[in-house]
C-alpha cells in the first residue's frame, strides 16, 4: 500500500506542475487494491487448502516424501484440480523400472515433472534416452527432462556420439554409450550448448586434435567444450608460448591441463622448477613431453623434485627427458621399485645401466613378472623390499 500512496503523491505533483489529472483512475486503482487485499486477507480458501492437502497426502503416502517436503511442493500447485497427471507420471516411471526412491529424487529436483504430459513430453524424451542407453541419466540428473527434445537433446547427443564413434577405436555400442553417459553426467550444460560444442570441435580438429585424441579430451575435460571458442584459442596460444609443437599428439593433453590451471598457478609451478635450476628451455621441453606435471600441486611437485634430485641423486637431465617420472607416486611406485632395482644391480642380476624410467614405466603386474619372479633365489628378499619392509640392502 505504501507504494500506491507514493504513486498518489507523484500523481498529485504531476497534476500541480503539469496540469495532468490522473486522480480518478488512480483512486479507482487504490480502491480496487484495497478490495483485493481485503478479500485475500479475509476470505476463506477451503478448496485450495483441500487440494493442497490431497497432493501432500499423495506425495507422502505414495512416494514416501517427508511431510515438510510434500507440503512445500504442494504449495506451488495449490490450484491442481486432480491427481490424474501425477499418478500417470508416477505410473510411467514405475513402468520403466524406477524405484520409489528414484521417483522421489526426480520429483524433488524437478517438481513440475509430476505435471508433465506423459504421451507428448515424457515418452519421446525417454525413448531417446533408451535408444542410447542413457536412462540412468534421468535419475542422476532429472533436469534433462526439461530440455527440448528437438532443439537440445537430440542434436547434442548426436554430435557427441558422432565424435565417439569416429575416433577409430572400434568400440561396440555399449562402450560408446557408456562414454556418452559419462560425458553427459559430468556436464549436463553441454546439452544446451550445441552450437558452441560444434564450433569447439571444428576448431580443435583444425589444430590436429582428431580421432581418439578428440574423444578422449571430450571424455576427460568435457567442460572445455562448453567454453567460448575464444577461450580455447587462448589455451592453444598459451601452449604455443611455451614452445609447444602444434603438430604434437600431446596438444590435446596440453589443452586439458591448461584448461584447468590459471596463468598465475602455472607460473607458480614453473617457478618451483626454476628454483631447482631448470632453464626455460628445459621447462618448455618437459611441458611438451608430459604436460601433466603441471597438474601437480606446487607442494607435490617440490617434494618429488627433492626426492629425485636430492635423495636418489639422479641427474637432472633424466627428468628433462622423462618428466613422466614426476607423475608417479613416490610411496607406491618409485620407492619400492627403486629398492628392488638397487638389489638387482648390487648382485649383478640386471645391467647396472638399467635406467630408472625403464623400471618405473611398466604396470605393477609386468614389473613383478620381470624384476621379481625370475630371480627365484632372491625373490623373497626382493618381494620384501618391494613391499617396503627393508630400508637398506647390504651388498653381497
């Protein structure tokens, strides 16, 4: 009412200064407002309350909603005339195999789904998800049911699937659909960014990121594809500033890392390397060979450099040539394998020239089969060293 009074004062001022007379319509508006407020305040609403109560009881009784949550949802649909639509929707989801907990989760996230048209709205969308094995996406992210079928869902899914199917990896339908589900689960916003997604795919392909590189980048760094294309171009430019070879197959990995590391953070990690006397050319070379070292935190990077250079006393050039060493776990891979290697070298069971990277690269089973099992006389001690139960091994 205070706003109406202010409006009345403004009208009076206009009338005095400009000879404009709004008094009659304005007074009528005030009178109508007073009647409306009085009616709302004084009149009883038994019908609305009853309908509200019916929906609340249905949500509590049929879907195990809490009374508070059911009341909250029902309050937004107090003019609902019947429970026909909610019952149809619930029946439809149950027919798809959704549990009460699943349906409750969907209704909590998107209450208006309960009032959707099953035949015209829900069935066509669900049919699309079924076609691509994406039904679990509905319970994980019910908001996908609110997107337009033809303008959003179908074009986005088709575009992503095309990238996955044309990556040359000869995967079956289930594997492709599994990757599709992971992408859409990680970043549902990609659904309504079809034009941006398409533009980014075309740009990355123009930079040589194609096939499995493109599909892997889409799978691992999905949110990159929702960025404005100018941002993607900036990432490529940053890689170029570090003398990255634009024809390298590692470009996709470089973009993946730069996309989640700010310039300030990247400079901090470069500074850590400079403290250990790595030159700019050496830093650039390490980035070009294995960009993921810049995915390490500054603390982790510093600890690993100290371990390799100060504890193991390896030559700095080995890290420049094999920066992947910095990605390995010191506790779970480097230390136990280094102990095994030292025992084998001390007993001349392997060449003293065997490099650290050769021993660190194989997966655990391959390492075990190559560096422990063949040496039956020493296998027990090697296994103890590998498990970390001895710290120092005397030479024999």
